[in-house]
C-alpha cells in the first residue's frame, strides 16, 4: 500500500520551513522584485512552502521564476549558453549538450525510492530508508547551489484540464534541464493553482548538478520519495536522471494509479499514435516497449502521432479508453534514425525551423551533428561524447569509440513533426484507444504480431515482456524480464500493479465498443533463430506499418484471424495486401518463418516467467492459470505436429 504524507517530509526537514508565514519571509528575502512579482501569482501554500524549503536547503545566489513566457524561455536559453551547458550549432535553434562520460544514461544503481519501514516494494526496485536518504541529502544537498541560480518552473503532465493530468514543480540549477522542460512539458504557471485543486496533488522535483565533475558522479543519487511525491537528484545532468518531470514523476503517477485510482486510471510507459484505416477512419493505439526496442519508430509510423514514451489512460464516461501524452515533446534516441525509416523526424533534424537540443552526438568542425546509423556521409573527426574523436579511435580497453553514444538524443517539440496530431494531443478529453500493444527485444520466440483472446490474456502479454538491456541504463546487462515495459518505474509490489491491470482491463465501465484489443509485437526475430538462410533480422523498420495496419483492421472487424494457444494470428493473404500497399514483396516462405510456433522456446519462456513470478508474494492466480492453459495447449500441438508448428497446421 502507498500511504501519502507519511513520516517526515525530507525537503521540509532539511529546509526547516514549516509554515506559509516562514515561507513568505524567506521568499521575499531571496527573490528580486521581478521574480517576486512573478511568484506572487502562485497562491498554493503547500507549493510555496516547497519552493521556500528548496531555497533554504540549496542556498542559491539567485532565484529565477519561469512563467513560460517568450522572454523567460529566451533567458533560460541564454543562461544555458553562458554556463556552457549548451553550445550553438550551425543550424539556427540547434544546440549541443554533452553529459559527462560517466553520466550518459539512467544511473540505475544510484536510483532509489525513499521508503518507510514496512513498505512493500517491487522486487525489481531499489530502495533506501527515509533516515538514510535524509542523511545523504543533509550531507550533499545543503548549499549545493551556492554560486548558482535556482530556476523554478510550473508544469502540467498532460493537457491542462485533462482528467489524468497532474501538475508538477521543476526546480534546478541546470539551465539545460529547464530548457528541456520547456520543450517537453506544458508550462502551466498561470493555471498551476487551479490544476492543483482539480488534481488534488502536485509533484515536486529538486535537482542540482553541483560542480559537474567526473569525481562527483559516484556520489550522484536520484531519490524518489513515494510518500511525499518529491524527487531529489544530485551530481548528474543526463535528462533521464535530472528532468524529473519525466521518469521520476512517471513513477509517482504509476504508484498513485496503482493504489488510489484502481479501475479508473493507469500510468504507462507507452507510445500513443493513430492509424488511418479504410474510409479515413482513425484508430488510436497505445503501446508499451522498453527503451531501445522500437517505441519511437512505432509511434511515428502512425498517421496521427501523439507521443513516443508515456501515456496516462482512463475509462471515460462513454465507456471508451482514453489516453493523453503527459509530454508535449520527444526526448528521442537518434541512433539509426534515418531518412528511410524516420522521414518525419529527419525533416525536423535536418530541415529548418525546428528547435533541437542534441546530446552526446558527434559535432563536426562545421557545427553539424552526426550519429551512428543516420545513413549519410560522416566526418573523420570531430567532438563527441568522449571529447576529441577521430575515426578508429579506441578507448582504454581497446574498443572502438563510435562517433555517437548509443543513447545520444534529440529533444524537440512534437508539434514540429509533420505527422504529429497536435489538435488531438492537446485535447483534454484525450484520444479513444482501441488497441493496446506490448513488445520487447525477442530474437527467437514470439511472432511479429498476435492478439490476446481476452483481457486476462492481454494483461499476461504485458506481464511477460522480455528484453535485452539497452544503452539507456548504466550498469545493466543481459536479457531481462521487463513486465509491461514499466518494470523500472513500478515502485510498489508487482502483485499490486498486476492486480490493478486485471481490474482495469476487465472493468464493467467499458462499453462493448470501447474495450480495447490487446496484442503483442516483436520486431526482432532473426534468420538464425528461425531457420532462415540469411543473417540479421527477419524484418525491417518499414514492416511496422504492416503490423499496425493489420491490428487496425482486426480491431475494427475487417479481418479474421487464426486461433492459436498464444492468441490470434494474422492470415497470409491479409498481410500480403498490406505489404503490397508499402511496395514490398512478402513471400509466403517469410510468413511461415515468422509465424510458425517454436513450441519449446515459448514453453521455456512460460516456465521462466512462472518461476520468477512464483517467487513474488500475492501474484493474482489467474496469471498462472493462463500460463498453464497456454503451456498445455502448446504441448498438445507439439505432440501432434512436432517442435515447430507450421502456421498452416493451425488453420
């Protein structure tokens, strides 16, 4: 269970401000006239006390209040350039930010939930007791902003007024962090008080990069106080660790939905996109995938792109599933982004008129960014994430240094992307979602697409994601279970989260037409693992449009499917027509490789998941019931057809 406002608020305990009177006095002492006037619009006492405690704890030389105005945005950009956090590039509106070599991905081993004695946590989460976190913050965060300017911004995680949107305060000494926040989130300074009253809560985030030296990185910490919905981050700049509006507040939102919004809302690590079907109809998707597993590519395949990373879901009064993107921009991995696979994004990155913050790519001597997989000629030398770079450069271990980090990023406002459905994205009513997908990085087991037969089996697809570790996480390796792709962001017990999923997707609040279909996606099957004669992947980026296109047809009753123990599979003729529409050959032999059931692999996967979940307390029994049912049916097929069951055998 999650108990809000339990035990001491660490920010208040360190800052020492416990009343609005004391907060007002400290704010008046530390803000100049212009910023005091701006902050005077905020009347919420709890928010002002939070800001005052951050000032008291961090001891900045000055405080800047960001109202979201054009002037304030420009001040932040110029401050970032003056500090050297960003540098201008050749293209107008483009800048480069380099994180320290030790801080270019999520610091998973230095990220903790602050918990109280007796809290039940996810077995996949790292935690620290409140007393230990308090000791760290007293040691490292008191006075951490001396000589710096503290910037304070007020944001909404979603369109203002949306049912599932929650406001948040971002406090940082990093202008790069505030610049990123302005591109990625909706500044709600003018409506912060009203939004806080509507939502009933807000999130608070406090960050400082400190001296920003390699020696400091081992002391870096990302703390998330579940009870007080406050994050603390120190000695790091990578946005995944510092722009705490993003994954830090996503964790709080997951927690809040799991315990306080059961059968009402979900907070998911999902893209949102729309596909245009026959007759011009719009069908919206929300899909989960761990970072580095094709989520952004999938989102942008849609004709009506909404978001590539996070989704807030709820059941509307009309019985439909609704979704909003808590972000208004993208913080996207750029490796392998190219004109062939990502034409809309490439137009923003190489065209004109889009503001872009680049991070950890190669910058050539003409001020032009380059990255691995961009499909263009690249320079032989430049400046990259490790400093001076030349082709053939090796690191201390003798490994070749790529021209860009695998987790290099671009940050931009999503509405600049040609296929972004800005009108839908900014609608507080959200978009009606008819398809939920789950995918990972699976080279040998599951087919490219399959649909759950019912909501319970859909939840189990989500619970059964596996993926290789990616460059988004420092200190992670190997193939791991990634339940719902939300696993790194689930604070509470997995059993509680799973129970909330079963209850949500089986809710009687759904209308018959409003209940979504739930499906699995897998882009990573290889020739070697499927008996093919070639090498590498069995598919390519452009195929994603076919898999989503088939789901769009299936969700609207336009095509039938083949029944199998793992779910409903597409017929060859339907896929062939979709491949024809993208001018690509799709031989029956490839279909057979992709959709044959490799029974031993699937059963092995079921056994692995059953064993892992069997070690958890209070996992809903229906998970194991579905695993047993699927395993029994698969073994019966094996007995009849052998270890590899051809798709035609199921017809």
